[in-house]
C-alpha cells in the first residue's frame, strides 16, 4: 500500500504533524511507525517491583506513543526563547503564533488552564534581582504544567482523535532505513518490507537521535555537530526551592562560569517531583526527573546542564555523551549514580552510610552512591560547582552538604540535521525532518509546533 505521508516516530512532533494533516485534509492517507508500544501498554515494571529496572526492550519510558514526553513532567514552555531553535527557522513572530495555536490544542484535550509565572510579580522581580547579583540570567518563561499522569491522559485523547480520523499507527515497528532514489524519498523499510509514500517525516525524539544520525550518514544527508548538554540532576528539599517554586514553578536560570566562561543552565525543574532513570540501547542508564499533578514528594529536582560546542574534526556528539554515561554505568552496574554535594566538594565518594544519615531522602530508590569526579570531565564538574554556588545566593541552601547530585544527565539531540526552509533535507526531496532527534527542538512545546509547521508544508502540495 502506498501512503500520502509516513511519519517515523510517535512523539509530540509526529503526533501533531498527523493531527494537523488529518484536521485539514480528511482524505489524506497517513501511517505512523513507532518502535515502542501503545500508550496503554507502556507500563514500567520499575514502578511496581520496588524500584528496580528490568531493562525492557524497547524501554517503555523513552519509546512508544507520545515518546519520552508521556512519562515526563509534562511542562509546556510558552516562550519562544525556551525549548529549541524553531525561531531560527521560521522567525520569532511565527513561532509565537504557533505556540498559541498548539497550546490551544493541548487545552482542548485536557491540559490544565492555569499558567505558572505568566506575569512578573514583585516577588518574582526580587528573585530576578538576586539572580542578576549572582551573575545569573533569569529567562521569563510562563509554564503550563500537565503532570506525568495527566500528560498520559492527554496524549491518549490525541491518539483516539487521529485513529478515529483514519490515521494508521503501527507499534513495535522499527524503521530500518529510508528508500531514496535519485534524490527523492520513495518510502521506508520496516520489518523487511518496503512501505512506499510520497512524503516521509522523520520525527524521532532524543531516544532516536543516534538512529537518525546513522541514517543520515548512510544516505549522505548533511548534518552538523550541535551543542552537547551534559550534567547532573540536583535534588533538594522543597523548602530550599519554595520561593522559586511558588513564584515561577520552573525558573530558567543561565550562568556563564568564571573559570571557563561555559554556559550552564537549569532545566526541567520538578517541584515535589521524583528523580527517575531512563534506559537507552545497551541498557545505558541516564538520569531524568518528573512530577505528577496530584502525587507529590518532599523534594524538588532539576537538571544542571553544561553546554559544550566542539569544533572540527569532532563529529560524534551523541557518542561522546554516551561515553560519559557509560563511565558512570561502569561504576554502578548500569544504574544512576548519586553523590552528596558536600562529599563532592571535599573530594570523597558518597557511601551508603553518608547517604543514610542525610536529611534528604533520595526519591530514586535504586541510585548507587559514588563519586561523580570519577565520571565527569574536570571542566564540566567545575562548571557545575560554580553554578551551584551562584544558585545558593538566589535559593540559600542549595549548596548544602546534603544536596544530592545524580549523574549523569545527557540530552541526546546534539546532531543537527541541515534542512531547507520547508524542513526537508538539503539533498532529499520530500524527506521532512523535525523534533528533538533532528536537533531542531528540545522540548514538548517546540516539538509539537515543529510537527504542525511540517504538516502545513506538506498541505501546500494539495492546495
């Protein structure tokens, strides 16, 4: 069977691409191919067996309908300055319009109506003043918080919508390669079958970024090395972060370090949330975090990510990030490593005894105490320490001995695919690329917007 559009990847970019297509052209023939499971079958055994990962393949946390977004904190960043590079492709004004449009779709399918940090209050301005005095830039970004469980309900509604409109979805179906003839996409191979299509959209997320990089190498699709984000996830008590949590929910803070002038940023803050582990190919464990709308912990967690931009001849950003993660996995038998900030500062490893006497109880129960200085390069480690010391002037107590650092957190969107104005590959007609895996976005909202704008480019062919 030949399809009008094949979408590879059922994350936010792929979902919203299908949504926009079928909404505007009811007779368009769409197939979504996803290597993971249906959202109702995405059950992580770790949540029911005492917190131990059993290494499901594929991982239900990172793959399946709605991608990693289904098990994320479910935050929609409503600022064009946060979540990717879409404004560089389509302009600031169009990005803002797309965020409004896409946000309304989320609202129509059950997103919470309240927005955190929409207007700067006097308390928020005081926090901003403290940030400036600490050499921190505070990016004002209103946030709509879905919550992990509510995000799953919402994406389930979107699944029902596109299925009822005639979109075909095949789960547990890994795409092996693109079929390209004379610079034009003909279709894809999956399970030894050629599936033909007039248009193919590669909308894989971070979990599929390594796959996409290899496909681009095979087909000589031009790419460039993007910025690598490597760091840790910080966990402290809610009391330490209460002022920031109450006023911003998530404060986007950026620091340029004294020693190396490297960019370090906070990312994905989860008030009352839980630290979690994600597993990629070869049981590679990296850390993440999420929070529920209704179930809360006593802790707040957020990522501290150091951005590194490498130059030629370096061309393996994803492999570099995985190499750092593997070093941590070697010390922990493929689990996430945790260290107290006081132990890191004193140059000693965290032991079970030191962790046991800590006031902060780790929300990730199977994290293994250890020493991050044996894992992270000196430059990245020093950047993180300097960032924590600066944050302590805004949120006193974050540099406490008892603050927990989990490692490592790596964002696998470092390979950037070069695209034309319509988001097609430079040398392959009708092959559209978008989302986190293509290095264009790095969050739920901009990934969703990217899917919409790609759909509109495809629809132009039918006008």
